[in-house]
C-alpha cells in the first residue's frame, strides 16, 4: 500500500514524499487506519518494521489543524536514546506541519530541566518522555495533562522488564479518563496483556512477525572460547573492510571498553557507548555513528532498542544476551527497511544454553562454525536447552539389604543398641 492510499493530510504526504518514502510497511498499513478512527491499538511488531511511523504519522495527521498549545500527545519510552530518536522522526515528518514537540529525560543540566518544565507547564503538542524524569516533574504539581488526547507506550515490554510498571500506572493516573491509548511492543507476554486490560478500551490487536529477525539478516554463529573472541573479531573485520557501519554488542557495560581497547590494538578506530558515559558524550558518539564518521561502535543491550540508524552493514554479538528477546533486538539493528545485513554471534560453552533458547524463540537452527584454524579449535556444541535426566536419576541405587531382609544400616544400629545395653 502507498501512503497516498491512506487518509492523510496533504502536508504530511508532501513531507513523506520529500523524505523518500512511498510504500507503507505492514504494521503501518494495519495500524494507521485504526488510529485515524480513534481506536485503541495494541501492536506487536519487531524492531525495524516502521512502528514509530505507525503511530507518529496518524497523530501528526490529527494535529495538522490544531489551534491551541495544549499538550495533545504523551509518548512514553524506556530510554532517553529512544526518546531522542522518536523526537527526531517527529521533526522530520512534521517539516511542513506546524507541530511542536519536547523530550523529557534525565542526564541533562538545569537548563534542560527549565526547558522541560516550560513545555510541561505551558504546553506543546507532543511530549516524548522516559518514566522516571516525567514523574519527577509530575510530583512538583505544575504539569498540565488535562487536554491529553493520545497516550503512546513504545517498547512497552522493555519498560516492564526495566521495572517501570508502577511508574506507568502513576503517570496514567494524571491523564484524562477519555483518551486514545496506543501500545507498541516487540513481544506480547502476559504482563503486557494484563496492562492492556487495565488501561485500554476494546483495543484493535495487530501482530506481525513476533520475535523473528528480519528476513534480510544473514545469521552466523561461531563457537569460540573467551580468549579467542578478540582475534576472531579481527578476522571478521579484516574480511569486511568495505563495510561502513558495524555494531558490536556486549552484555555488560564494563566489557564495552575492553572490546574497544582490543580493537584499537588491532588498528581499528572503534568507539564505545554505555551508561558510563555522560548524556552529551553518548549523543556525540551516536551522531558520529549516524554520519559514518564512526565506523565501529561497541554498545550494550540498553542501546539495542535505542539506535535507529539505517544501513548498518553488520552486527556482532561478542557474547550471547541473557534474554532471548535481546538477540532479536540486537540483530534487528541491521537489514532495516528491507535491506540486507549480516549478524555474527560468538558462543562460548557457558552461553550454549542461552543460544539454544534463542533458536527456540526464532524457530530456527543456525549452523555452528568453528573459528579459523589459526585460532585453534573452539568448543564443541552441546544443546543444553532441555534438562536431561542424569544417569543417577534414571538408575536410582537401591538400598542395600541384608540377607535377612533388614537394611544393613538398620542391622548395625540394632547391634550398637545391644552392645549399649550390655
């Protein structure tokens, strides 16, 4: 379906055309008409399917002829990186529409706080916020949410995983009872459905490609011991010197800069990004990665859902994420918007059970490769996803019985008692 087939205002269609978009993605095709009808929508779609546009476009469409400065839309997200990304998309799509927006997240200085306070108190069309910082403003009593018509929860599953459920309930208590609620999530666990029942009214459910990497991702696995991983990185990167954008994921922020250090020893210009950096530093690194000034970026899982950068050629999982869903989000950074991409995952012996759970989730077995011969032999694959009964559990030892029928230990106890009685 083309965007022109949707019931969108001319100003928005002009902006979409100017940005080079012509056809909708499946989630946009299904969600936009329902949102325009003022229906609550519960959408499950993987990262990289265009779900930000699925809620931003119809909301902007409703704001084209808005005359007042009241806060109309509240978008809540788990991380500041995602807040920045969404606000940038709003600015891009609303280029020909007079719509104002403001991000609300932590990590800034007093000036940032004042700008946020001004927007929350006196109004702007769209607020994009993280739960913690928004609550800090709400508790001071000056936030005006009386006229909010749209509430969007993006990456809802991630927010629940991060423990924001109570914060979300508190924030929602400040909103008018009558408003449209849009919930977007990459997965649909019971906790999401329970939340939807509490805050949504007869939602239209949209489910697309739950927890599956995009078809354009070529997924590869190397079985490697920890001491082999740095050299294996070097081998892969040397073979792909023509790649302009490479993203490497680590499960811990402390390991991020160890990987960067190892890459620099091999002669690569790599940068790391994690919560250890100040907000300004993180934004500067992301700008460099977006503009291709930074070719290799090492990041944590927190960044896997906050990096919206097209044309990432390759993702490398230096280690296996603990949560199978995080694998989908990591790999989802490449092959976006119907492009092709590569993903490599290094699996050591202790991570084999984690990767087995990933294969179960994505319903696909991925061929396991050994490292190049010059790096030595890697571990042998063992599927530890299922708990197999041990030999002893299958063949329980029977208690040794004395020939008269009594257990030996019982016979011994009787003998001791007789000696004691003598």
